[in-house]
C-alpha cells in the first residue's frame, strides 16, 4: 500500500511550483503548451512513462484486492507532500498536450496521465482536499474521442495505433473502477461527456470493424452500467443520459432475438436492464419510443427512421414480455393525432409490432387477457381510411405484409376468416378460441367498404392499394363476386393512371388463381383482360397477354374423357373469351404473341386437335383457325377426316363452327394430300351448284375452289359453270321467290354466289339487278311493316348490290341513293341499318365523290336509339376520317364529340379513341380548338367568329343544345386530354367574350347565356383537373426534386406535331407565357363580374365558383391583384380537385407516368338521367 505514496513522491519531481492553473489555461488558448518547461521536462524524461504505469498498476492491484488502507492511502496523507494546484496543473498540461505534433509520445503520456488522474480520485478525500477537478476529468474523458485509433488516421504507425488501442481498453477499465468508488451525482455535465466519449469509442470500433470490437463493446457497456448505478445518482435520470448519448449507436444494431443473452448492441443492453431496473427502464424506453414516433428531427432520413421504429418495436416487445407494459393505449391516442408524421409513425409501428411474437410475461394472467393483436389489427384497419393518402397506402402495404408474415397470434386471428369447407372444419382449431376475436367479426365487410371508398380516391397510389387489399378480401370473402360483376368494378379499367390499370391485371390474376371455379370471377377476368388488351400502355398489354397465355395456352393438355376440372379450365376460359363479343381480335393478338415467343408450339396444337370431337369442339376449331396461318399441323390428314362428316351439308352444321372449320381448311388446304384436295374441291363445287352454301360461308368456299381451279388450269370453265347455274335459278325463281313472304335459302345463296362470279361490268345480267332494285324500291315499303322475316333477305340484297356497284357505274348511281333511302327508313331492323352503313362506307372509299352525298345519312345514325347502329355508324365514320376521306370538322366533328358522351361505353370508347388518335396523328391542335369553340357550337351560338372547327354554317344543329350533363362530360374529357399549358392559354378567351358582350349592338339570347355558362364551367374544371407544373431550375434545367404520384396521374399525352402542322403552331408556348395569359385574364375579373351579373343574374354563382377555383389553383398570382375583390376567394372555400396533390403523398412510382388516353371516369347513369 505504501508504494502508491512512494510513486506519488516520485511524480512530484515533475511538478512546476511556479506555474498557476490560470497560466496554463492562457497558454492552452495560445496553443503554446508544448513550449512550457513542465511539458518539455516531461517529454524529455525517460522515466515518466514508467512512473505512470507503475502508479496505475499499484492502484489497480489495490482496488482488485478489495482492501483500502484508509490510514495510509488517503489524500489526507498525500496532501502532506502534494499541493492541489501543482497536481492539477501537471495533469491538465500533460492531458491537454495530447494533440502536439512536436513530441511523438505525447498521446501515450496524455493517456497514461489521464488514467493516473482517474485512479488517484479513487483514494478517499480527493474532493475534500481539492484534488478533484471537473475540468481535468472532462479532459480525461474527452481524450477517448481524440485518440487516433481509427485505421483512417495516418499520423500514427500501426504499432503505435495498436498500443493506443490497448491503453484505451485499459483506460475504460480504470473508468469503471472510478465509477464504482467515486460518485459523480452532482456532475451531470461530466457524466454526459463521459457517455458521449465512450459511445464514440464504441461506434468507432463497430464502424471500422476493428479487432477486439466485441471486447471493447463489453467494456463500454460495463462503464454505462456503472454510470446508472444508484451511487451515481437517480437511476432513471442516468438512464436517460445514456440513452441520449448513445442514439448514434442504434445504426449498428442488427435485428435479433430480444431474448439474446449476449449484449452485442446498445439495444440489447437496454433490454437487459429491464431485469435489473424494470420501472426506470420502462419509463425511459417509453420516452424514447414516444420521441421517435413524434419528432422527425431525431431521424436523419427515411432509413434511419425505419431503423429507429424497428428498435422501438423490440423495446415494446421486451417490455411486454418482461414487465407486462404495452404501448397499445398510447398508439391509440397517437392514431388520432392531427399531425401526419405522428399517424404515419403509429401505422409503421403497429405494422411491425404485428410481425414480432410478443408473449405476455409469465406472471400475468395471459390466459384471461384479450391478445393485444386484436387491438393492433383494429388500429391498423382504421388507418386504411386515414385522411392522408400516404398513410392509406402504407397501411395497406403493412396489412398485406402482416397477412403474409405476421406473428403467431396474428396469423391465428387472420386464419379464422379464411373460408373452410364444412367437411374440413377443425373444431379444435385454436383460431376459434382466441379471446376477443368477436371484435373483428365484421372485418371482411369493413375492408370491402374501405376498398370501395378508396377506389374513388383522387390518388392513383391509393386506388392501386385498394386493389391490392381487394386480393385479400377476395381470399376471405365469398361475396365479392357480385361486386366484380358490377359496372363500378369494370369502371376501374378506364382509370387514368397506368399503375392502377396494371395493378388491376395483377390483382385479377391472383383472384382468378384463388377462385377459378367461380363463373362470375372468370367472366369479370375475361371482360377486363380483353378491354386492357388494347391499352395505351405497352407494359399493361404485355401483362394481359402473359396472363391469357398462362391460363389458356400453357395449361392446354391432351383431351381425355375423364379430364379433371383443372384440365378443362383453359377451355372454359376460352369459351368465355369467345362469347365476349370482342371479335376475337384480342385473343388473336395474344396468340400471335405467344407464337412469336415460342410459347404456342406445334405440341400445343396437337393437344388442341384432340378436342375436335369433344364438348369443346367449337372452341378448338376457333383456336385452330387463329393459329392456322402461323403454325402448320403435323397431321393435317387427321384434321381433314374430322371435317368429313361436317362438310357434307352445312344446313345441318352449326354456322359458327362451320365458319371456323372453313377458315382452317382455307389456311391448310395446300398441306392436305392431293386426293383430299380433289375430294374437297368436288364436294364444295357440288354444294355451291346446289345452292346449299349459306352467305356466311360462300366467300371462303368460293375462294378455296377458285384457288384450286386456278392451280389446275380450269378456272374459267369452273367460273362459267357456277355463274350459269346461278343465273338460271335466279331468273327462273327470282321474281316469285324474292317477292314471297317466305325465305328461299337457295335464292339468297345463289345471289351471293353470283356476286362472287361477276368480275367485269359487261358480265352482269341487268334482269337480276332490276329484280333487286325493284324489291328495295317498290316491294320493301309495302312489306316492311308486316313481314319481319325479310331482314336477312334485305341485308343480302344490299351486300350483293354493293358488290356489283364496284363493277358497274350505272348500278353505283342507283345503289347509293337506294341505300341512303333504306338507311333513313323507320321501322327497319337494326342489322339492316348496320349493313346499309357498312355498304355506304365501302362505296365511299372506292368512289370518293360519293362521300359528301351520303355522309349526312350516316351521321344522323350516331344518334340512333340502337346501340349497335350507333356503334356501327361511329366505326364507319372513324374509318373514313382516319383514311382522309372526310374532313374532321363541322357537323361531323360535332356529332363525334356528342358520341363521346354516349350512354353506352362501347360507343363512347370508339369516339374517344378516334379523337385521341386523330389528334396524335393528324391535327395536334384539334382538342385545343374544340375546347375553344365547343361551348358556342354545342349551344348553336355564333358568338365566336372565324370558327376553325365548326365554320359559320348556320345549318349545323347541335344534338347537345339541351343536354347540359353530356356537354359538361365532353368538356371534362377535352380538358383531361389537353396539355396544361394550352389549358392556361384558354383563359385568353375572357377578353373575346368581354369585348362581344359590351358592344352596343349585342343582344342577349338564351344560347349566348348558356354558352358563357359552359365557358366558365370549363375554366373552373381546368383549375380542378390540372396541377401546376414545376418550373425548371435556372441552373441546370432540372425539375424540382419533389415528385408525387398524382403529378404523373395528371399528365396528359404529349401530342407531337406532325409535319402538316402550320408554322404558326410550331412555336410552343412556355409555362411562364401561359401564366401571364392567365394573369391578364384575372386582371379583368372585377369588371367582368359586374358585366356578367348585369347581363344575367345566373352568372353570379357560376362566376363565383370560377373565382374560388382560381383562388385555389393560382393563389400565388391573385395575391398581386386588388384585395377588395379577391380577398373572399383566397382559399376560403374547399374546392374538390379531381387530381389533388396531397401534401401527405410523399411516395412516387416509376411506372405511373403513362396515363391512359381514353375517357375520364364517367358519372353514373342515375346522375346522367337527372
């Protein structure tokens, strides 16, 4: 024991009795410590280090012996030969000189001095006799941070760095000895410095993966453990100091079992304290969790925040397991917070808590307690309807993750909602015995209501997440089929955002896999997939094709009479596709892609052929007809024999199946053996001569025989033979049969065949054409009212006359007006009108001079009561317009625009596609010009001069004049598909309107009032539909860093001007220029408001709505205009935005930038009826 005294006496030789503590502080401030004699003497001494080491060793041996010689080893004894001031000056100078560059061993001496000073404080009386100095203690502890033990430090050699690391570990042990004896209760700042420096060392070892990291980890955590012991003051306060000082160490924590016995991180160390100080630790950890969840500044970035929340979840789980303390009540309060960050953190926390198994502590009455997972699930579900869109999306993602990877209790709860067959019900199932599960009994219905609500949300990400949630609801509920069959569900395919439509494909794929036996689900799947097969986004089209290939072509197997339902499923789906009425174009596209990707192979074709005599024979023939042109059968003779019985008499064969059989024969005819070709030619010729080939099949049969006869050199003789047979029968029986009320199949068949055989005008028999014209002109008006069986006869006659008109001008001259007469006649069947429209369209393409004379008749049919007639009329007009046979303006444009608001989606979709395609390919300013002129053209108002699109023809009568609902729908459609800059330039029309209505000669009419009302409605919709684009940076032209999914949902297709665009349209208007246009218009609003109100009082409300919308959308602009007028419009009234950018929507998606250029979401029919 006396060695400590002796060593201290040696150490006194290095003291400087003339140097005061204030002087040493002054020298430190001047950075001249290394010049002091006390430093030079210490650095030049060869024994000082040995003295320090000897003193440290003695102290450690003394403390480890657990015996203190109070009568010798006290500062009462030491103070007899050591002055406190000299002692403090000596150690402060050496420790502060650790950064000197003059002396190589200054760091080692500083560290040894710090160790000695700390150990000297363990001798009783250091504080009482003035040898304890807080400033020196801070210097000692701070030395841990300044040591260059990191491998990135270059000023030290490796062996010197290794020596420092050893001293650092030993110093931590010395600090542990200090804390075990000396109380720092009154030195809060000193404890804080100690904690921060020890945490720095710990972080340095983990960050650089230094050797001995586990050892240093253990030593540092022991220091922390001594800091929080009662000797050092209030345990809870010290714990809080440690928690705050070690926040930076959380990033080194790796998620592990909370029951781990190894303190491999600060997080596990805090959890272990729950066993020693349960109340204090729970209180501190709860405070930590509370701050992490409510203070964004505690997390540097998103990853840091998520890591901290994961740590919070581990703390909560440990507190619940060890101390029966749960955060559920606090989370319920947090979920109702007005702060978005709080609620988002709450949702994140709840979602992660449901992933970790957290059992109640052993001493709690857990068997009688409702599992907290019940409350957590209820809380998570409630956030699916949060006011923040980003929280809605996050809640859905977490709910789906919980459903897949939830903890044991959560899985048990969710499993109880899965439908189970009665025969398989396990009455001992634990999920049926979960206490409190009745609180979630209404979960499927509640989720279903949430889905329906969120599908109407303005955010595309929310609508997509609703579809993701629908996948889960479909798995637990048997009542979703009605919703999937409803019009509201099928409206989703028209969503403006491609990410929603793409998610719809994915969701239906998963739902079909779960419910393949449900016919309504299959029908919905087919309807949606065929619609999206024509989507504007190629990624969606690819997804659809992959889906159809997966469920149809990849699953086709060889037919067996005992085939399972799984084997027959592809055929059931194929039958639904064929029955969908989409003309199989989408299915053909899918098949072509499958063949190109080598997914539809000859082997698959061989399997298809085995179904030709099965209940799915029709579907097999249809599939064969689709692939026949791309893949050849390995056994065409097999297919020929399957055809033998069916080709004998088409009258006994289903016409649809025969149609596809003939298509296969036509494509594979050259692959049949020669004898089979001869037999087919002979049978077909016999059927034609006998008049037994129906009009549906004549063209294919005739072409097959024509090709074979041409190949054998007997073409002319064969044609003449058929022609003579047809003429003979028609001339002999035509007059009586064509006027008969009965239907003569042979006569009709011969008429169609005759039109095929006529190749030149001189070959046409005038008697036959006179007979048909006589029927249409004279007999048809007499019989149409009482002879409903003439429909097919009339259709065939129209087709035959049209074919003959292509070969003879005289027939053409009579045919066109006659078809127009038929088209305009009332009381005819829809199919007759459709045939007349198609015939007129074909003739117009052949003889362009006929277009103007027949277009008005076809145009009026776009307003026909029949959906099919309207659809046919729009299709025909679209074909003529896109092929440049018609100018898309005037009445034609007016009626096509009216068709976009058709009550039937099939008609409206055709009109939408025509306008979008014409804008993209023919006239880039079409939509812009229409938006300018439509309010006046729709109301038969001539307020606008020099109309580009509708001219000045007073004969044009609008079909929309008294239909406000349809007009407004069309305006929304036009605004949606127009770039935002052109929408802003639309405001320049305010000046035109103001000039016109202020003229002295102006006369008020109902048409003018309604036109201006429509114009104001468009301006209001522009403010609601469009988002203000971000201005580009002046430095690099880059757009702002912020991006939101609603921005991409609002983007409209970039319409690229074609070379035909006039020069005046090549100059693109910039966004600043467009904003100036808006501001010029706004500047006239006070005067314009008075003018319009004086004109008609109805403008007061409409104009006010426009001002509110402008105040919401152009808030930065109106603040420079008179407050007297604009004050009441500055964001006081909430304006419902169609695509509102929510401040909480902080998520974006790379694949959401491809909007669908089709119609916007339509109102329900009930609304439209109003």
